[in-house]
């Protein structure tokens, strides 16, 4: 009995291959893994960058945040280029950029050189961040699309955790991120080079997956789209191709950026503003402060470098456990309830972190320390915050961005939403070292708590549920 027959209960109806959908979606999620790894690897290299490039807090902040400028450009242009050339070519270019960035970031000898390579990596991350969930949504059925797209967030967190674990192990072997490890190169450089292995695998794996059938229909390649759809959806292929055709512009023009403007009103479509809001709030709650500056954060309140790196690994492992939750409930409970619950949970846990950090005192050397009780509170609250983010805004925002826009504006909607997401990310990442020096951790986390509370209101008032709807049913 074939996989399709088995899936249909043996009634002879060809329902396509779920296994094939899982396989090609898994390839796309490697982009998410690299997104996470490239974002997290910087966490353990901050001290090395400061010493190697003799930079102050502002210079270090820009070196860390420079990747995000590339991310903003990558996310914006990826959506536009994907409508012009296809989802698959954009992902292939992203894989090449991941390889260039991993090598160059480790070999860089000056701050400007390092920033150039990090921006190249950022372009790859930005492109992968919007194209991977879009590709997964465009090859999956509505009944399990949320679960499939959530795997993207699992991959992101797995990539972050792999980077944290790799950083910890390498620093443990050498004794410090500043010490030489192999062949005369400092440990922090090897932290970047480890990424070459998954990036290379991603490039070769992309060569065997098909183009998105919804892009093929939009491009007028109906016969090729039908062949891909036949393998994905079986006997539903012909009807699905017709549905996709019907969801595109009535004059049959190719999707373009200007489609985000409603021609009847001359204003940006409301669904685009919702996408921008979702993308921005995901960053304004401060999650990437922990991902990018976790080691610095924990050292700033008295933990050793090794302990701080180990805490990052623990946070990553907790994240993987948390992000597994929506795999089981996102298509049953829906996206909106998870987002709302997550917002409330983040607001409470961030406020607890702010309270704990406000009690820090200075030791004899002038370094801030927490009492044992407040140290435990900060550790638990920070990890509960990570849990709240990773079962809600972490996966649900990317799931919704990949599916909420109508076919005609999916690429363009992702472009502007992705741009907003990475601009917010850049703002949060760039300002954290300055806030740390001016208003301290308590002040910074208090601000993030306010954004989390505001995100709960945003979800309740403006976000509409997308669970169970086919992509052709999305309105905008």
C-alpha cells in the first residue's frame, strides 16, 4: 500500500504525501536553525570582540547589532525577490551568504571588516526568517499548517541552543573565549566557524526541494505547479491550483510591493499594519537581549563567565521544551489565545526580573551582585519569561506572518513586516548596552515589561484568528 493510500484509509484516493511535505519543510527549517545559530553565536564572543577590536560599549553594541541591519535589508528584499524569482532561489542565496559570513566573521581583523561580514550574515538571516515560514505555509494544508510552521521556531531555538552549547564547550576547552584554541586562532573565532557545517548542509539540501506551487501559479507556470501540487495534495491538486488562481489579482498581474496599498482607499491595507505590529512587538518585549547579551547580563550581576555561558545553555534547553507546546495545540487552540497568554506571562515575569535586578548591590570591587534569594528570583523569572515567549510569540508570530496575508500580497506583506521586525530588533539590541550603563537592568526590564503588557492589548483588539483557514481564504 502506498503512503497516499495509507493516508486516505485505504480507499484508493490519492491524498498526496505528508511525508514528502514534512521532508521539504524540514529542509526549509534548516534556515531557521541557521537563523538561531547566527543570532546566538554572538552571545559568547562579546568579550573577544571588545579585546580584538579595542571597542567601547557603544562600539561593541554596534558590532553585535550590525547583523540586524543586514537582517532588515534581507527580510525586506527577500519578500520582493521571492515574488520575482521564487522562494527557492532566495533561500539558496541565503545559504551562500551564511557560509560567507561564518568564515569572514571569524577571520576578521578589524571592526569594519567584522561588521561587513556580520551584515552579510544578517542578510541571510533576514531572508531565511521570512522565506522559510512562507515556504512551509505554501506547501502545507490548513489542518496542520500551524504545526508545520511552528517547527521553524523549534529550529530557531535549536540553533540558538546549539550556538550556546558550542560556545560553552569551546570556551571550556580553551579556558576562555580570549585564549587561543587551535592553529593559533582565538576561541571566539572558532565559535563563528562552527556554523560552516550546518550552512553547507543547508545549501546542498535546498537543491533537491521543489519551488513553492503558489509562486509557480502566480508566475503562470500552471503545469509545473500542478505537478508539485499533485505530489503534495494528490487528487486535490487541480482544484487547489484553480483556487490559487482565483485568489490572485483579477487583472492577473504579478504580485508587487505596491499591492500592499488598497487601490480603492489609497491607504496601506489594515492587514499589513497588523503584520507590522506583530513583528515589532515580538522584539520590543526584549527577548533578544537574553539571546545576544545573556553572558554579559549574568556576568553583570556576579556570575562567572563559565556560569553565564552555562546559564545560556539552560535557557536554550528550556526554550526547546517550551516551543514544543504549540506543536500540539496551535492548530486546536489557535494562534490568538497563545499570543495573549504569552503577553500576560511575559509582562509578569519581566516585572519580576526588574524587581530582582533593582536590589543589586556593589561588592568590594565595585561589581553589582544579587543576594542569593534575588539571584534565584532573577534566574527563575528570566527562564519563565523565555518559556512564555517560546510557546507564544516566538512561534505564533512567524506562523501568522507566513499565512495571514492573501496570496497576492504575501511576499510584499512579509517584506514590510520583516523589515519592521528587524528594525525593532536592532533598536532593542543597540540600546541595551546604553540602558545597562544608564538605567541598569531593572530599568531596561521594566521597559520591556510595559511593551509586553501593550502587546496583550494589541492582540485582543487587532489580531484575527487564522487557524483552520486555507491560504486562499485569507482576506486583507
